[in-house]
C-alpha cells in the first residue's frame, strides 16, 4: 500500500502521490460527517507514513476546523510541512452578512488566503483552488490576483473546481495570453456513477495537459462495498442525505462487486482502480473517517484491471452526455473518414454517402 510512486501534477514540476488525502471530514461537523481531532491525526499520520504527500482541504470544511487540525499537526512536527503538497480552496463565505467575505474578487481572495494560511500555520500553499464559479467577478480580476500571489510566494500553483468547461477554457486561454500563471489541475466530481465530466471538462483537461483530482470517487460510499441489494446501510454518516442507490446504479454496483470477487479485493479498490486507469493524469481524492477506511481504499494500489474488466465497467456506467458531446465520439468518425481507418478507428459509411450517390 505504499504511496511513494509519484506522478507529475499536470503540466508542472509538482510531484504528488497517486492518491490525495481529502481532509473534508477532519473536525467536528454539525452534520455528523466529521471525525475527531485524534482520529483525524491518526488518518493523516497513516497516510504520510505510507509515503503520501498530497493533502486536500478547503477554507469552509468543518467551518475552518479542517485547516486548523492540519496546521496544528504540522506545527507539532517541525520540518514535515515542507515535504507535503498542501492544497486548499477559496470561494465559500464564512462571514454571513459580508458580501465580500467570499467569492473570487481581489479583496476576498486575499482575505480568504490570509485566513487559510493562519489556520494552516504556513507561509504558502502548494495548490490553491477556486472552489466554484463566481459569475459576478471578471475572470481577469481573479487570475491577475492569483498570479500576484504566485509571484509573491504565497501560493505555488492554481486550480479550479466545479467550474463550467467554457469558463475554465476561457480562464486558461486568458492566463496563457497574458503570461499569467496557468491552471495545472481541476478538481471534479468523477466516479463510475458520475461520469458527465467526460462530456467537456475531462477532454479539455486532457488536451491542455491539466490533471484531474476527482472527489467523491466512491460516489458518497455507494461504490464502497457497503451497498448491496436487499441490505440496509446503517453505519454511513452520509446515508441520511444521499439516500439509497437507484436501480441503474445498482447495476454498476453489482458489476464492481463481481469484479472485486474475481480479484479477491474490495469494491472500493476496483472503483478507484478504474478511475486511475482513465486517460491523462488522474489523482483521486480519498476521504476517511477512520484509519481502516483509508487502508481499505489504498488496496486499490495493488489492483490492475484487465481490458475486459475495464470495458465491462465502461459500458455499464456509460453516461448520457449533453449535446454536442454525443456527436463527437469515435463512432462519428464514420462521417469524417467515410470508410477509412484513421488513428486506429474504423469508420463506416452511411448508405446515402456511397460513392455512386454523391452529387457533384
């Protein structure tokens, strides 16, 4: 389960573990999804001791408690913080009634970063994400502010999360044209039960050499192995607000479980191995409320799915994508190449396009 086989994060010189540790559950949470300081530190220590170096949090996770737990932990171990890749996010407003307390404007970004650095007890962040799209702030303002912070040494790299593909592409193009710091990573919801990112965001990232860091890679626990037909899950903190899987989801869940049985591993390991096999640089974020959750997820490091197993999972979980994505898949090569094989794709010819029917 060693995590010391690192990958380069997007088009950068930053090397990270194949799995990031998500700290969203670190700290007491009124919703019941959080965990104690003591257990959070055990999870963190286990991850680091196995060679992990990529830790993900956000300013409003457990109302700032997540960042504080991380800050206290590294402050108590001098020299260790410099050897981890620490990522956090801005956007969420933690000051009700203050319209500038959140968002992606210059004033709010600087204020949020100062608060995050104070809680984390560090001088800089390795990765700083825009957590959501701020449609009220010009992208030039957001990017120029982030670039200033990179040049000041307060952040090293930038990323986006939960932003529309067109907006993300506009931001990347703007940064490149103005010689500002470009994006190297996108944090997105992505799993066997949530694949709509493959419509536009994932292809854009692949084209630009941008890494993906999927959150909820087990789809709120549905792919963890706990959920089986005819059984009731009672030990999940998320059950109250995510409900139960649908029939369509159970089809995928059953297939994952069957492959896990074939390989002698867990459903979680299979689901995570599938993600790691996607195109480009994909670094799933794994969360845990107990050390054993982390250890069960890391079993994916020992799993390599066969082409047949990957095809089975791909077909059963195939998403319904919005227009125009369905027009751009491999089968549509038949209109462009008219019967030829190009880049390994065999196209066909519609009867109306037969040579004898072409009108000049």
